[in-house]
């Protein structure tokens, strides 16, 4: 159990009473006169996120009133672990099992700290896990979200392609999965030319990370994640300000590993494969160049319109490999385009899919789990923009419009029409701290996609 969650209350555990603005008036009528007078004096109105601390005659904390909205969600109590006095707390208000699980999850997420390079003296309040909460689900998601945050927050010096592969290998060992990598020039020998081209200029060799888990009789689910551990932009080099956050460009790979962790931890009845092409897009004499024409694993040739559109290049080889096995479900995650952020902002990952039923299921789970995303179209009218006069495709169409869509259309060229496929273009970062979501690396869409997989492939009776 995570240290900020307790299985049973202690003698000094303080109750938390959740109140909406409408319910507060009735609580004040029924409360002891001294407590009611104190709460009125504080000016507590039960505004969502507000608290009123109530002490007993001896000065000890005996109760905390917490303002919540009519709908309690994962973030409703996420501001409390870091703001309440140290100690343990228990929910006095009864919640439905799904809501209790969400609230406990939000509490756990709020207790995350990245302390690899700097010690923290901050302590968090602990919550007694509600009796009707799904403890396994809380643990499963919180630990997987922590994994994403840790990976994205770690700079490339300590989280380059070999280090990311080591994390993946450790994950595979934890759950009894098989692990393999194809490294450096072996990528050329085994026909992954795009992964090699993008990563060949870096001191740390590019590689394709490959995890397999599960019963061969179960349906195949393949997860692909962009693992650009740092992106200079290559020879089309980024300005300095744009490079400051590029340690997070492997966020898609982090998400694929974290979702795999959830699937394996829950022992879902699927045969899982995880592919993470891991590279550093560096500048050197042997870097790939604008206007180079490079073959792909699928056999299509690509003219390099811009070396800073490298994520789709490494993904296309991994998607072609994944698609070749005809998976029952193919999902890819990538911090792919600034255009998606311009369209939807930092909080809304962009979803693309060639399967309307799959997209609808993903959207429904995103809404149900407060794990938002938004579908954008694979608008075929923009497909001609990918054409090249000299090659089958160009990786970076000119014009600067609909960049997230054209990137998704590029990836679509490497997936069969009959493969149920979804592509997620996400930010994987909190620009500022909010309750439960500290500034830095962030997990997005994991809860939604886990539920999609669990419901799409239920246990066979």
C-alpha cells in the first residue's frame, strides 16, 4: 500500500466531512452549537476545495469540513494531502464505490514527489482507504502514474535510450514478461531503418524495446510509444527555449509502459506486446538531413521535409511491425505535435482512430473516469499534403495548418485499414501545479484506456 493510504484508522484519526453548499445549512443546524458558531465565524461556505478545521476543547483537531461540488470526482480531495496538518484522516461521508475509488486515487496522486536529485522535507496527510474503494485499482493506477511522472521528469542524461530500456526490462521482469531490444546497426540489419536514421547521431545508440506478456491463446493487444528521450530538432534545430522541455518527448513511451504495467498487474486476459522505439534526436556529422529520402520497414520511402518531425518517423517502423501481427487492438501514444496543443491545449490529448466504435468507447471511458481527451478527424482531404515528388511520403507538409491531423494521417499509412487502431497525441506535462497534479511530468488517458481494454476483452466464462 502506498504510504499516504492506510488500511485502518488509528486512535487519533480525524474524520473528514464532505459538504456541498446546499448541505452545509442543514449540517450547521444539527452540529454542536460551538462547532456551528466556529464554522460561521470562519466564513466557511463549502466552496469546492475549501476546508474548515474544527478543534476540541483541548485544542486537538477533531474534524475537518471539506467543500465539494455536487459531483465528487478524482480531484475533489486532491488538495488536502499537502494542506492538512500531518496525520491520518478518514472519510465520514459515504461514497459510492466508484467515487470512493476515484477520491482515494486522487489522494494518492497528490502525494507524488520527484526526489531523485533534491530531497524534500514535505510531508503529506494520510487517508484511510474507504472500505468500499477498490484498493487494487487505486494502487495499480497510482503506481503507473508515478512511473510516467518519474520517467518524464528524469533528464536525458539519466534517461536516454539505454536507461529507458533498463526500466522496461525491469518492468518485464516484475511481471514475468519477455524482453528484448534491437540496438544500433542491428536496426538496419533487421529492417528498422527509420528508427536507426533518427537516432544514429546520438552517443547513446537507438533501439527498439520489445515486451511480450500473456497467454498465446488470448487476443493480441499492442501498445506503441514514442521514445524520443531528447529532441534537439536534429539539423532543423530547435531554438533554445523550445528545447527546455524536450526531456519529456519520450512521454508516449512512458505511457505505453505504464499502461502495460496496469494490464499486467490486473492480469487482463490479453496477449500483450509493447514496442517503444527509443532514440535521441541529436546533431552530429552523421545526422539525417532535410531532403534525405529514407526507406521504412513497410517499404514506403519518406522524404525528410523537417528533421524535427522525427516522432512519426520512429513510430512508423514500430507501427508497421505491430500491424504485421494483426493485433486485435493497436494503440499508440506520442508527444507528437505542437499543433495538437494549439488546438486543444495542454489538458486535452488529441485522439485519432480509424474505427468509430473504438473511438466512441474511448471517449465514453474518458468521460466516465475524468480522464479527458478529444477526438480529431483523420480528414482524408488533407492526405495529399503528405505527397512527395521524389518519394512515397513527406514527413512534414508545408503550410503549417492541421499539423496534428497530417501527422496522424502519416501514421495511418503504416496501419492496415482492418486493424482497430487509435493514436493519442498528448502533452504529458503539467505546466503549473494543481491539486493532485504537480508541475512536471503527467500521466494522461491511462485510466480511460485501461477500462477500454478491460471491457473490450473480458474474461471468458
